[in-house]
């Protein structure tokens, strides 16, 4: 007949403490990893492929949706904006003028209205005569994928679908035109 071995009470308690401490350390490590995965900022996306998305446009545009994946081979500017954003007003005229100057050169502008009401967003577009395709970021999905830190934020994507510039805050005309001139002149695949 075999006899069951039992641990003295002190050894049993010590083992439980070691297991609990080990589990707490493991959970803490996993929490740190999960937090760091979510702490990607928009500027960390520079040099990477632009996350694909499909944006439902406001009603005044000819097409209902625009999909980034369908724009490969063209330079794309994505601007996150909101009617309540005071800094967005500083670049609105610059972006609209650049759109008019570059749309025939293979550059597509996309405006993404962030955390706004449709009424206010449309009023902002009317005030600045915004004519480039724009629509609301329903459910914040696009802004989360691009890890924006606020508005305005602008992403410039090359013909190969790579983010080559991230602008936090208003972009200036010389900066914008310099970037677009450089990208327009580069062939796709380079």
C-alpha cells in the first residue's frame, strides 16, 4: 500500500505564493506588451504601407465611396480634419488650392471628417469651398488605423502606397507643394 505524500504546511504556502507572484508578473508583462502595441503614433507609420480603407463620402460627391487600395499608382494626400478644429482652418484654403493645382497631375486628396456632425462638417466644407472627396470617419475606424493624435493631421502617400510624410498640425504651402512636386515626378516602383 502506498502512502500519499503531503507537504508540510509551510512548503505548501510558499508554493502558492510563488505561483501567485509568477502569475501576477506574467499578467503585468502581458499588460505592458498590450499597452505598447496600442501606443503606435501616426508618425510611426512613416515609411510603411498605408493602411487600406474605404470611406463613404458626403452626398454632394459624384461617387459614394473611395477606397485607398484602388488609388495605387497615384500620389494620395489624406487629411484628417474637423469643423471644431481651429488649427484646421489655418490649412483649409492651402489644401483646397493644392487640390486644384495637383488633381490633373495624378494626385488625389481625401478629407476625413473626424468626430464631427454631418451638418457642421458640411458647413466647414462650404465655408472653404472644399471640392476634394471628403467624408466622415464613421466609428473612428480610419483614424484608429492611422493612429492619429488629433486634428489636423495629414498623410502623404507615394505611388507605391507607402506613407512618405506625416504632418501633425497645419501644413504650410511651401512644405506641401515641395512634397507633392517631388512625388509627382517620381515613377511608380521607385
